[in-house]
C-alpha cells in the first residue's frame, strides 16, 4: 500500500512539474486559487453559525455576505470560462449550511475553469456578459478578488477569537 501511495504521489508531482513547464502562469495561478479557496472553505467551517451575521462595524458586510458575495463572484468569473450557467445570487443568504454548499459549488466551477486554463488560453477572447474580453480577465479577477476578500474574512475570524486557516500551525 505504501508503494502505491508513493507511486501516486510521484505521478502527481511529475504531472504538476510538466504542467509548470508547459503552462507556468496558469499552473501557479491555479495553485494560488486552490490555496485561497481552501482557506475560505476552512474559514466557513470555523465560523460558528450564530456568528455569520457578525460584522466589524456598522456599514460593512457581515461574514455571511462576504461568503455570498465571493460565491456569486466566483460563479460569475468562472462560468465565463467554462460556459456554465451562473446560478441565482446568494449574496444575501445568511444560513451557514446553504452558504457552505453554494461556496463548494462555486469552488467546483472555478476548479474546472482553472483546469481548462493554459497560458495560451488566457490570451483567447471569451464572452463575459455583453463584452469580448481576454480569458485572463475573469480568471485573474477571480484570483485577486478572492484573496482580497479572504483578508476581510480573516479580520472577522480574528475579531471572534478564531485563528484564520492560513495562520494555523504557526
């Protein structure tokens, strides 16, 4: 069994190295997306359901709305690349269970989009809304926007005495 696991790991690393050689920009970007989406998934798990309405100060979004906003944005950016159908907005949802499920679906859509992405495809033109844009536009927005709001989520976790996933084990 140990040999099988080591063989699978070696094959995965070999495939990753090949992808890094052939598509370094897409591969690095996909890995950054995997890191941030995993952190957000863990943050959703960590935040108690009764704290989903918590916000840092009046006039800012509560935790639940950051998750809903990110879910909507991820679906918007990534369905532009996959050709998938963008679901209805979930931005104002407050249920931890519903938001966690919707976030998981958005991550699946973006993981699919990043899996389709190559360095060359980032330069191809796609339809986003009513405009033609390079595929790099929604994909890089997906990456930067998700990291941006992970920062907001980190603040809300810390204000509730919770260690953010990206700081665990330090």
